[in-house]
């Protein structure tokens, strides 16, 4: 590229407005990305201007067209857009701004405030005579070796306050290190802080859609009521302690539950159970861990167990949507904790149990290889007669979960068996299950 003149030229905002009004300012050349700043980011830039805080230089190329100077933004498109949008009354100064101008559009400014705003000086680095290829090269050089800030890094800059501080504090919890949820690279780019923010948001206001709602929690809780924050911290710590307890003989870091989607589902299911104030015995903990073991081994996008497959798909496809998250939470809660709330299964739960248990006999412990059909726990035989079909049952008053369920022939039943009525299967088992329900919307969790 040939040498060109680059000059530092401060201009007031009034100049930028005039260039735009006269159609002599090209804000977005074809090679640049479109508008990507959030409303909060724009507001914080305006906050910097009214607070008279300097902003980084804006790079432009200028050339004479028809006797007038025209400028093309090379670097600084988002800042320029935000300023012009505010001048055009497209947004007011709302949260995260907290100054005396809060709630005002530009049209609401007093004459003194208008003049002060329009007089704010922006440093421009201006070059004369660059052709289109040379402008592209300058833009490429500016962006080639820089790493764009991710969403969380932008939140850290845009939304300082109590919510950010607590998210960063909890992300450094040593127990989470033991769970091995975050990779070193994720921590370097604040992925751990973002994830903790998601967990806090659901404790505040239920399951959220990450793409839509996370920024609002940073904005609305920049100044957080101390007592409310303490309640959330206590809930968070109680959940982490409970998870440590139920992973008794196996370590969560060796299971799929260290993955973010799975941990999110488990975290919220545990919170819902703790809220029911039910106590657990050591035997109960063993029952829960046995179910966790089945889930860890069985859940896969290629699983023969249809519910396990559905869960795995919802961890991969649209995993952070509120609908996928809600489905997974209900599924985990129904299998792990619902039996401790009531030992009477709803019809939907009975069908889910039948669906899972009728598929499970086709798998070995690794969840990979087919094995023989299930046999009756009492007579130890299989039977293909419809009038003597296998039924799901449990011993006496034992907990009804998938880990301690048994198959018993209808004709072998005795008074010590709890049975799911009229929901048995018979060979070929997989094809004779009465109903496989994948919609958990009606489950009471």
C-alpha cells in the first residue's frame, strides 16, 4: 500500500451529525459487519459522553466528491451509530445509566445539556486518498490479529455492579473446580462467570432463555438488595452441597453431569427438591446415585431408550432455550426426586417409567450392546403369552424408581409387590409398549 497522509483531527459531535445530515458520511462499508451493539452498550457510550470520558479514536478515510469532503468509517462504526441514534431520539438513557439524565431522550435535554453534548470532542484519525482496496487493507490489519470480545467480556465492561461481582465470586468456588465444569480456556474468556450468571438468573426468576434474557439480570441487579442477594447465595451454596452429597461413591467430574447442559438441569432439579424440605436417609442417597449411574451410562443421542435419546438431543439442539431447559429439568426431577415427594406415580410418570424400563433390557451396562429380554424376578423365566405378561413392580413399600424396579409375571404376583396397573409388556417388548410420551409439559414439578 502506498504511503498516505494520516492526521489526527478532533471533531465535535455536531460535526458528525452535520456530515450525516448532508449524506457525506458512510458508516458501514460493505466489508464491515452490521450493527451488533446491545441497547445497554449504546447507553454506556452515551454515559461516557455526558460524563466527558474520552473514547478511543475513530479511523476514517476522506476524499473529495463533487467539491465536498466525504468520509468513510474504517473503525468506529458501532460508536458512530450509537451517537447518531441517540441524536435521533431512538433510545433514552435508561439502565444501566444511573445519572441525573436518566429516562431522558436527547429531545428532553435542556439547551445547556444539548450544547455540552454536541460540543464533546471525538478524536479522528483521518487519511486522504485511500482507494477502496486500501481501505479494506487498513480494516483487515486492524482486525486480523485482534480477538473480538465475547458476550460475557462485553457484559463485564457494560454492566459493573452487584450481579457481576457475585457471579465472579461464585465462579471461583473451589467445589466447582472439583466438579471440572470449566475448562481453562473457558475461564480465560469468562465462560465460567457467564455460566454462573445463568444459574443465578434461574434462582431469581425461573428457567430463562439465555439468548434473550441474561443481560436484563445484569442491568436489573446492578444494585441488589442485600438481603435478597444473601438468600440467593444461600440457595446456591445449599444446591452445591447437596450435589456433592448425592455423588457419594462416584465423582461428578467422571460423569456427563459435569457438562454444562446436564449440570444446569441437575442444579435446578436439586433446587426444586430442596424447596420441598424433604429429608433424605443414607439409603435414599444410594437410590439416587443408582439412578444417576443409569442416566450417566444410558443417555446418548443414539440410545435405544427413547427418553434418554430425547434428553441427549435437548442437550445438543437448542440446548439454551427455555423450552429445552425446562424439559430436561422436569425429566431429571421426575426420575431422581419425585419418588421422594410422593410414592404414587401419575399416569404420565407411569408411562414414562414403562417406556424407559422396557427399553433398558436391551442394553448392557455400557449402554451399547443388546442383551436378552427381561425375565420375571420370581420365576426367572420369560413368557411370550399375553395373558401372563411381565409387569413393572417394586418390593413392598420400597421407593418407586427405575433403579429398583423389577419385572414380574402377572401370574407370579404376590401381596408383596407394588405394580403399575395394566402397563405391562410382553415380547416383542419394545414394540408393545402402550405409549411413549416425550412431552413432559404436564408433569407436576
